[in-house]
């Protein structure tokens, strides 16, 4: 009987030993990987970065693979999304504060033919480029694979993105103040109306006009509005070409979007001063009716896409009246 129990014990020990040799799964790969910003809204023609994947606790590192993108309306492979278009990529460090000529800029970039997006295999995020303006607006669905030490899983219809036509610019509005000549005394004037009009999708040009309450433009070639020495002017943001000055406007040709590409001391805000002998302020808007008050409009805008734009600052309560 003793030998029988010894035999049973040996069988149990052997079973435990065999069981302990079974392969144990390495790490963890969730079946619930997702995109937190799904569904994604992507404005056509504007560089946009999406959020990375939420890996739901999967063991790092995880490598992601884009498997397919389909038109959600037809279910077919989205050929237009994968089509190549020319765009610039930077091949070396670019510093807009230093590389302020076209020659220096071009030394840091090159033209490539590539789809309108990049997919980051380490994060699962997309970068959409301005060449999305060549892709039809609509909603697209895509699939990915994820791989880590646990293995590989396939995620069909993991998320969607919609390409839509958004505004090619940002208009952050304007303000204005009077200043008494030779002093810091000042007060608020009625809010200017800033309009941004995209005249053409061609070129890279912005035309700036400042006009009085009647729509009459002030003349920058005669210094009818001038920079404020301690503040950013339009010139501050003209990185690659000098401003062109006409009788009615300041013109800046730019090379990169968004424009402005750099910030000044006050962010992207532009400041000008209309001298007291040029702008006549309506009665009741300044302390007196004397011609001793300058008009000081300030405004902020950014352009997201290439094109030719007209930015007009309509200054209410002020008449162009040189004396």
C-alpha cells in the first residue's frame, strides 16, 4: 500500500512539473484599443495632428500599422487619400528667426511626392498636411494592426475622420484707442471691424488696408499710419520678402503657412498709429475736439492656407482728414 501512495505522489509531482513548463503569455494586448478623438474632424488644406491611440493598458512598446482607409460612403479603398501630391518637407533644422531669406529657407526643405498624411507607427497618430485640399471632402474609415510582445491584433473600423472645408484663416478681431500726443493718456475708441477675404487660392500674399469710417484708405506711403515703436507691426512678421508699400496698402509675400509663422512680443497682434494730423476723431469719442489725439488700431489674424488675401481694418468714428 505504501508503494501505491508513493506512486500516486510521483504522478502528481510529474503533472505539476509538466504543467509548469506550459508557455505563459507575454505581456498584454488589449482588444479595446481606441482613438480618444474619434470621430476626427480634419479641415482640408490645414496641417492637423490627431491624438495618439489609447492603448487601454497594453504592454509597451506597441507598434501600429495602418492597414486600410476606405470611403465610408462606398466602402471602397480611398485612392484619393493615398494619392501622391507635391509638398515640402524639412530636411534640416529650420529656425524662422534666423532663416529669414528664401535661400536659407530652401536650404532646409525639399519637395516630395507623398500622400496627404503620415501615420506614426509608435503612437498611431496621423499628421494631415495641406495637400488634403486635393482630397474630396467626406468621411473615411480605417483599420489598423497593433503588435507587441503578446502578439498582433487587427482592429477593423477602429475610427473615422471627416475632411471638411473650414475657414482658411483665423480672425481674432481688433480694438482701438486714442492717445493724447506726447503723453500716455489714452482711452478706448469704437471697435474696428476686421474682414479677411481670400481673393484667390493662388499665390502667397496678404494685402493689408486700414480704412476710415467711410471706407477711404489711409496712405502708408505717406506715413498716414506708422508702427508703434514698442509693439509689433506688419513688418515684424514679414520674414522672407520686404513689405511692398502702395498708396492704399501694405503687401507681404509669405512662403510658409500659417502666416505669421513667428510671434512678436505681443503674440501675433499688429499695432499701428494714425497720427492726430491725419485721423479726425468724431466728436464725443475723445476728451475734446482738438486735433491732439492719435488713433491706435490693433488687430490679430492668422492665415492657414496658401492664397491671396485682403485684410481690411475698418476704423469707425474716424475720418481720414490730413491737415
